[in-house]
């Protein structure tokens, strides 16, 4: 009942930048939290950044100072600006959105993932 569409992944050299975007649509009443996770081959999925409806933001220590998460509450979108990318940022990045539906039931939805490859 909630669809997430991600965009913006790709191949970039170390030190470069990418911007990921995620748009949520469907039977949404409200969104509490929007987040980006990533999963590298052989690793568990990990939280990269999250932002609440009130604007509270958390970042993984490994991306602090380099990544910036932002959201547009009116458009139900969340972006992740990634600067000074490092080889270890290579992973599949997933958008996650949590909130409530028009039925007032809670939901947590995942995007399909977008690949980010940092390579020289």
C-alpha cells in the first residue's frame, strides 16, 4: 500500500558526490521517520541516516560530516547527499519509511535499493 521509488545511485570516484532520492506514495496518512540504510556484499544492512517528522537527525559515525539527509514533508520525499565518497561507501542503498496508513495502521516500507559504487 506504500510504494517507494529510489533514484540517484551510480559509479563515482573517491572524493566525488552523489545524491540519492526516495519518493513515497500510496495510502499514507502520515510519515514518522524516513531513513537510508546500506548493505555491502557480505555485510549486514546498516543504518546510514534517519530523519523524523520533527526534524531529528541521526547519522552513522562513518558518514558524519560527509552525508546529509533531508526530507520534504509535503512531497513525502527524502534525499541523501553524499560528499567526499570513500571506497568503503560502496554498497546497495535502501530507503526505509515508517508511518501510518489512511486506515491508521502502522507501516514500514523498503525501497528496491540503488547501487552506489565508489571506485577509481
